[in-house]
C-alpha cells in the first residue's frame, strides 16, 4: 500500500444529497431469512447524524448507511449486512402419488 498526503485543499466539496439506511430484520424463523426496511435520509447535517439515526432506528438489528451518489450508485459508508444473510436453506420437495 502506498500512502501520500493530499496537499490540495478541498475547494468546494460536493454536498451529499441523500443517504440510504438499510435495516435488516430477521424473519419469523430460519426459513424466512432476512427482510430489509430501507429509508432515504435527505438534508442530513453530517454522516454522523445519519449513522446515529440508523443506530437508533435499528434498535440493535444489523443496519447499513449507504451514500447515494449523483449517478444513483450506492456506496456503503458504515455497517454491514448480517453474517448469515446469504445462507441457503434446502427444502426437499417430494411427489406423493396422484396426478402431477
């Protein structure tokens, strides 16, 4: 890794227009996995304010704060998805006589 000082002052940084807060909510049981509750925050004073709001709203559930860029891309600034959000559960299906 190479690190260099950024010597030019930031003249006029682009103001952040919005953040996406994604709160992960566990389903009723393991077969239901995770659901998300997404919130768009605008006119936020700082990223610290967005994180504080997300933590309070999530009340201990996993959550993320993402920056919405001008091109509508999402950049995660804080948090993460649940560790087991990508868990796959195999549900075997079987045919029991009768018509198909």
